């Protein structure tokens, strides 16, 4: 298991802002998105992608990085068939994130509190696997010739 929970403070901050409208909707409040907010969300996601790219390059050991990249690429393949399997990237992120991106020691109530942030981070990894992971530097994780 790739333990990223303790290495994502900047990502956590960015994703807390990204999930504010989702939290408002869950509380029964109407979340109104303006064009400015939409641009901010895109800019926030770009910042998260940059931070995840830095973390993968500078902090995650190559063996863990390759394993995570292989898994994320598999999730991308599953998402491509979502019309048949009903597993869109958001569903895959919801199922996989708590199992992959948790701190070594974490209380259940902390896991629940951070669930949306972790899910959004996993979704970001799925949507941006080609940008976040440097395939050129790490090489292939599987043999496409089979």
C-alpha cells in the first residue's frame, strides 16, 4: 500500500476548498457556482496536480510510485468502460481512495472527516495520471507487446 496521507498537506488545503460546494449541497444548502468559481476550481485542480507531481517526483520512492502509477492506469482503463461496468472515475475514486491514501495510524473519525479530500485527490490522480507520473523518467510499468 502506498502511504501518502502524511505527505499531502498542501493538497489537503487545496481540496478542502474544492469540496466546499459539495459540503454545502450535502448540508441541504444550495451551492451556486459562478463563472469565477468555476475558473477557481480549475486553477485549484491545476495547483493540486502540480503538488502531486512534485510529491511523486521528490518524495515517493520509485517502487511505490511505479506501483501506484500501475494501479491508477488500471483505474483509467476501468473508467473507459464505465458504460458497461458503471464505474466512472468518481466511483472508482470513492472506492479506492480510503484503501490507498491513508495515514499509517489514523482514527476512524479522522478518516471520515478527510474522506472527501482523499476521494478528490484520488480522482485528480485518475484524471491526470499522464501529467502527475513521469513515465519517461520511470519507464513502462507493464509490457504492451503481449
